[in-house]
């Protein structure tokens, strides 16, 4: 069985990589902001990040 393979030129790859980076960045930020306090095994408690501090850090590093 034969398959045809088409390739992209290097110039077409930059927008693809940029879109991948931006989507990954957005997914990480969404995960950080959507987290909630959680109780785990043996009574361990994990706290959500304080969103005001996250926002300040992002502004400081020009990510927001």
C-alpha cells in the first residue's frame, strides 16, 4: 500500500511552532488559575496558588 507524504517548508514551520508554544503557555496558565485547595492522603492539604500573586508575577515578567 502506497502513501503520499507532503512536507512543509521551513518558513511554514515557524507559525506552527509559535502556535504550539502559545497553546502550551495558555494551558499552563489555565491549569494554575483553575486549581483549588485539595485534601490528599493522610490528611495532607495542597493549597491553590494565590491568584493575586500569580498575576503580579506574570505582570513582572510581561506574561500578562
